[in-house]
C-alpha cells in the first residue's frame, strides 16, 4: 500500500535538495560568485534587518537545479522555514548566475505573510528594474544590494509598494539609501570584526553550541535568548516572481 | 481463593479497557487532527483556484481591447471559468466523482488560458501594455500557487489516508466513519504546472 502511495505521489518539488544551514544564514553561495567581503556585507546587513524587523531574507546562488526556478525557491523557503512560523514573513532570493551561453535566472519568492506587501508584480518589477540590469553586467553584488534596498523597506512596512512605483525613476532616493547603508555598515563593522553569528543585539558575543535543541525552541521562542538565530519555520505558498536574462 | 481470582480478573479487564480507551482516544484525536489539516489544505487549494478565476474578467477585458478578433478564444476562457467555478466541494464530504469533476473543470480552464496566452503572442502592443504585464505576472503567480497548494493537499491527504488505512487503526477509522479521501492524481500533464511562458 505504501509502495502504491509512493508511486502515486512523486514529490517533484522535493526532488531537489539544498542543504539547510543549521542556523539562520542570509547568504548561501554555491557558485563562488560573491567575494568573501561581499558575502559578509550582505550577511551582516540581513542579520541586522532580521534583528530589527523579525523578517528573514535569504539570498541563494545556485549553478544548477532541477525544474522551475520558482518552485525551487518556494521549496527552499518552505523546507528551511525562512521567516517566522506565525507571520510567515520570509523572502527567498534565488539567483542562477549567467554561465557561458546559459542565461541567468532570478526569482524572488515571498512567504505567505509577505505576499500582500510584496505582490508578484512588484517582485517582477524589482527583478527587472533593480537587479537584472546589474546582473547582466556581471555585477551580482550591486544587483543584490539594489534589490535589497527596495525589498527591505517594503517588507518592513516602512513604505508601501505603491510608493515604490511612484518613486521609480526618482534618482535621488537610491543614492541616499546606499550612502546611509554604507555608512551604517562601516560603522557596524568598525565596532565588531564581522563574525556572522557572533553578536547579539546588545552587543555581547555569545556562542551557539552545536546540536543544541534548536528546533524545539522554535515556535515557543518568546523570551528565549536564542530567538533570532534559527530559521523560524515560515511557510511559502508559491508567491513571488522573477525574470531571466 | 476464587474471589481473589475474580478480583484479579476484574482488575485486568479494567486495565485492558482503560488501555483500549486511551489508545482509541489518541488514535481518534490524531485522525481528527489530520482530517482538519486536510480540510485546511483543501480550502487553500480552493483559494488559489479562486484567485486565478478572479483574475480572468480583468484579463479578458484587457485582451479584448487589443485583440478583438480573438473573441472565440476569449469566450472559451469565460465559459471554462464559469464551469470551473460551479463545482464547489464540501471538504468533509468529498466524493471521488466530485473531486474529479472539480479537477477536470479546472483543467479545462487551464487549457483555455494556455491557448489565450499563445494567441496574445501575436499582439505586441498588448504585450507592452503595463496592465497586461501585471496580469500576466499575477496569472503566472496563481499557477505557481496552484501547484504548491495541490502538492500540500496531496501530502496532507497521504498522511490522512495512511493513518486511517493502516492496521490496526483502520478498525478505529471504520468505527468512527473516517473515509479515504481523494487526491490530485499525477496524470500525465495534470500535475504539471500549466506552462505559461512569456
């Protein structure tokens, strides 16, 4: 019976597995596209974003995968549990860099809770207008940062996507944001040598023991001192959009 | 001596009954839980199909403005939508034939939409229209969501069916009237996301 059941339910989405990091890790680059310092910039930026807003955004770069990029991004989000399990406020940015003749692909997958703030059409727009132009030139870091510049405030609820559409083409805002973020980054990294997981909000370093009972902390994490360092169990329903170049 | 045996027997009987009760209780509660999650998954499936259906009037209106000649294709979409939204299923009482009817209705709509999306390729002005492009993205997103929710429903149905059909819980299940539920079959092409490429 079980055998028949297995035959009837091939799980195409699960056939592709990307190992889940043990702790919340914003950047996973399997393609060696980003330099170490670029990765640590994005890591510290998204860790900070998570600390201050509870939204988890992950950026994943893969050379190859099976199937449609949208379903791969969705299944990574779901399996890793990106975002909080109550708010489902995770975002997965999956990038397949261009390699030789093979075109590149990008998908911004939104958790259930982010679908309203970041509708598919906006994901598409952000992909095509903020990120892919830089990817096309081979500047992946810049594309990711430009994308995050727009995604972060929308996901955090600082401004709505309608405002983003209105502001599009306004050349003043982006440089100001970038300047502020670079300044923030320099300030932050001057205060600590960037060790991705080592600094809690209050600024004291703590160490996460390996194989700690992390998963059991999930869900009931209020007041747990480890709140914020694991994936939250957020779920994804196939929202989001992307593009190719 | 005899009375002692009797009390022993009575104690054992009570213990057995108590154990049976506990087993039945936990088994029953688990089935209820799986049943509930199956219903939730089903309502999500209906939601995403509804979401797609809701896009269609706007889509048809937009396409009409640019491609009035394609009234036949457009009418097919409208008809398929009307048919697909007719079938409503009560998740707690889902018969296989109802389920198949629902599936085939949605499948027809998928095909009609697919044809429409092929036809619009001939209208560059339409394809450049911002409103239409947003609709295309939303439609694509709906299809993605449909794939995901169908898959999640199938997983829930599998968990439920496995639970109620495995021995000895099947006795409990038939006692309380838990029945096997349908799922989305992976027929050729039916489980694949409808291809809507642009």
